């Protein structure tokens, strides 16, 4: 790729000439590239959100990004080229280095890039003057240290229901990944239906350390759960992971009584927990939602059909004062859809939690937003298949093929991305 500044138009012309090759390479890490383009203010927050169209192909996202930057003029094109030559970008997209050294060709061999001489772009002849408005910010702020509080309620031993062997593996893996994502992780173990709402209320208020200690709260420190020594504080986000048996209406306490889902969410709503207003509140619930076994259906591969393009129109009205519903900024992600059981391996943990931890670890350093992470979890779990031992009407045991479909719903009002150090391979 020729990167020279002999004229004001050379950089833009070079990007346009090499657009096919750049699209091919950047599409492999489109979310990662888009996040860094936004962080470097090469595009505005509104541009960023308009580029993140759900279900749009990575290739289309990159094409729209390149078009957007080229339409902004030569200065923004220079900034993009400089960004693509930074070490952490090259590390994530190594083929970029080959391009700058003229050692690669795109898959479409009809395209033949010219030799490249990478030099910084410093042209400011068409420097843009940007005007930002308050409503343009549409990313949740994630700057507090710790990032926030992650509460795990881990019900393993029950009075009458079966022991949830494998639940501790889920709890440890959740603690590992969220602590590496800079959350302070606290766990409460084996709580009844009366105790669960009390625990949630205590953690929503965070008034006294003694209240948390009375709930048996343990903190994840140095690879194990230890006694809580000081009172945690709420940060820029709150995460609650509940591991238990469950029914259609909610999760079970260790006494077998069901706690309705609304009673799990309500302690953290805008009325009861004002400090978390406008902050994301995430609930990951590993529990059955009924007694039925979800079967599988055969899927035939079909030719890929390209999606239709669409343009987004945005309003730019500035509003200084506004209100939010008390259940705004929630996300609830459940192990299975209503009516069906959820699968847990006694040795390796549950399908849902293990897939969630895996997707968080893989996706955070790539700048993927929460919706992409949820979709990844759903895709992984939906492909799993198991043989579940079940008693029939005659009392005889047999095996039945079982499938699972994680279910999510949310009232998030901004894009949620958990920042991660780009120099590390995990969160």
C-alpha cells in the first residue's frame, strides 16, 4: 500500500484504491478495529453506534467504516492509517504488517497492491472541527477501579432437592473471569428462599460490613474465597450470578421454595438502588425454568442469503433533563428458555456458565459488546447435545437426547463493552 503525503488527497486515494484488501483483513477483527477507531476519535460516538448494526456482516461493517472515514477527509484518513500501524493493532491483525511490507496479496488475486512505504500521516490541511453534545455519548462508562461488584449466589446443597454437583466449578470460573475483568467478586453460599432476597437487599445497599458478613459473604482473593475484610462499593456496573435449581417463576432457595425473578431484580432498581441508576445491572441465572426436556431438530444447510442494507436516521435534539424507568439498564441472561430444564455436568460445570466464561474471556480483548458476547454463548450452547438419564412413567430409567437455548432480555440504554488490556490474551 502506498502511504505518502506528497498531496493532500494521496492518503484518501490510497485507502480507496486498497479498500478491497483492507476490508478482507479488517473483517476478521471488525469489532476490535471499530472500538479502537472510536477510542481514537476517528469517528464520533454516533458514527460508532450507527456502524454497529445488529446482524450485519463483519465485511459490511468494515466497508461502511472505510466509507465513513474517507467521507470525513484526508486528516481522518491519515489518523486511520496511523492507527493501523500501531503495534497492538498489528498484533491483533498481523496481515496488516505484511501489507505495509508489501508481502501479501488478498484472496482475490485480481487485486494487486502497489509497494508500500509506511510513514506517519501528519497532514492537517482539512482538519475537522467537531461539536459534541450530551446525548451523543452512548457507551456505558467503564472507568472505575474496581469496575464494579460481582455477586455470586451459589446454591449447591438442598434440603429435599438433589445436590448440584459441579456448581462450585461454575462459581470458581465465574470468580476467575470477573476478577480478571477488574470486578470485585463476592460469593454467598447455600441460601434459602427467605435468605436470598435479604442477601440481595444487603448488597444493593452496602451499608455495613457486618451485614455482608452475617450473610456469609466470601471474597475471591488469590484464587480462593476468603473472609470479607472491608465493605465493597458499587462501581460502574453490577453483576449478579445465581446458580441454583429453578422453576418457571424463578430460582429455588435451598429449602426448595421459589424466589420470583422480579424479587431478584427489584432490590437494584432505580428506586431501591439510586447509585446504580444509568449503570448496567447484569444477571446471569443458571437454573432450570421448568421440567420439560428440550429436544433437537435437524437442520439442513442452505445457501447463504445476503442481508439487505439499511440506513439509520438519528435525532439530534438535546434534552437536559429526563427520567428513566426504574427497571432501566438491566440485562437478564438465563440458562434456558421458559419451561425447560438446564444442563449441568457434575465434573465440568454447566453448559451455560462455562460457555459464558469462555465467551467473556475470548471476546473482551477484542472489544466485542455484550450483545455479541450473548450471541456467542447462545451459539455455543445451542450446538451442545447430551443424553440425560430420565425415569419414565413406569419408573424405569432411560436416556433422552437433550438440547438447550439460553434466553436473554434487557432494558440496556447504551452500548456495553468491558474494557480489557489489548496486550493480554484474556480479560
